[in-house]
C-alpha cells in the first residue's frame, strides 16, 4: 500500500541562512507559479521568507526569540503562526504566557500578547488569525479562561466585555475553561478550541466566529452557537478540520488505547439546560503514538513514525501511505505538507486541494 516517496515528494536543501530552524508556517505563494512559500523562524528570532522550489531566502523581520521569561514552568516551545493574507505573523510560547504579533510589511512588532500565567504550561498558546468584514483579525488568549479578538490594522479589541468573573452581574458568563489550541474551519466561520476543564478533562469546543464578532461578545463563553464535546478525556492531542462539516479529534484513555472521534460541528444536541453537545458521526481506533493530524480535504492524514497515512474518515481504513514522510506543518493555500530537518526538507502536495481560510 505504500506509495513511492521518490515519485511524489520533493526534497530540497535548507539554506544555511535559515539554520537552525525553530518553526515554519505557510505564506501566500509568490507570483509566477513558484510553488509554496514559507515563513521560517530561525534561532535568534529571525523571520525570513523561503521559497523551496527556487531556494530564495529574504529576511522580513526580527523578533525577540524568547520574549519575557515565561512564568509557567518548563516545556515552553516557540510556535509560529501566519495570517492568510501573509502580512501578519505571531511568535508565541506554547505552554507559556507570552507572544508577539509582527507586521511583516514593516518588520515591526504590532501587538504584544499576554495569556496569563495560570496553568498556562498545560496548553499551547491559544491563537488563530482570521478575517472579519474583509479585515484581518487575531483571536488570542488574554487569560486562562478568556479569548479576545483584535483588529490588526487598528489595534481595536472587537470583543470588549465584562468578565468572565467580573462580578455578580457577570456571573452568568463565568467560564471554568482553560483555552487550548485554536483552529478555524476551512471557510473561516467557526472556531475550534482544544481546551480542558477541571478535574482535568479534555473538552473541545466550537462556536461561530461570525456571531461572536457581529452579535454577541460572550459567544466564546456561552453563546447560542457554543457547543462542546465531552467524549474525550485528554487534550493537546491532534485535531484537524477535514472540511467545514467534519473535525477529526484524537483521544487516548488510561488503558493506553487511542481513538479518533469525527465530529460534526453543525450537529448539536441539547443534553441539559445550557449544555450543547457536538455529535460524533464516526469513531475508530488508532494506535497510541507521537503523531500529527493533517488532511487533503477528503482523508485524515496521520503523520507517524512510519510516515504519512491516508485514512478514510468514516471507516478508519488506511487507503494510502507515504513511507518515511513525517510532515510537521501544512500550507492552507496549496495543501502542501512539509517536513523540515537539520539540513533538508521534504514536501508533498495533495492531488486535489481547495484553499482554506483557516
């Protein structure tokens, strides 16, 4: 079932100027069909645009690599995010407190981020770039149980509100929820949050970005579109939007068994007053391991020690494999997956792909 990687993956050298690479994230491709382009964060806080097919490297900004010292304990890892339009980037501390948004057009910091220090070592820094009304915005954690949205051009906070926990008048919006990794639906209208609740239990949540920014600043806490999936026990495991109607989420139980849950974010059950459950449309076992989730828009792509496994999202049956290819990031514009090593990189682009907002 393995597919010859020599026939379908592209191998390129990582230019000396980019080494060592800390993280990469996709940029809009350049003109003239040059292929996927990547923003590379190198040690020392350098941000450079790299086009693997041509080898071109162009420095665009520098940032404080570490930022303020994290107050969240050990395990901090720097993570790079890039807006869909390619103008804005964020370097954040996963399992840490701080981050910075950089304007790549000027090379200057545009927004300093502080997610608070309460249990921040338990989650990636919650951040996602989005668009609203044709303008770029960034969703970001401002406390362990609070997210806000900032307009990047103006600096205006679009989700100004009391609390949660702001006083008796705001008690109805109190949120006992630790925000985790964020991702947008392919059409950019919904937010997925891989957070958790006491006593520690994974609790993926989904809500409408449109309703949050247009109608209700409390939508991310308890708005009408906000729903959760209590069917997993852990968090910080892989999750990916397959399409606008399906999210694949991984979970591992105490017995050491792993399961992929396929959720339909538009299919909601009211289980009790105020508690809306997201329905699972499929579940299937998957071995425990260290891996990442991606997609070609149809299959779940699982990067594990053996390579990249293409999995049928309904049955869990493996339908193809690319042996030895273990990508870490995916380009939302082209679908290209990239595996970056110390001196070289490998890339693969799915045969079919529709560009995504998130």
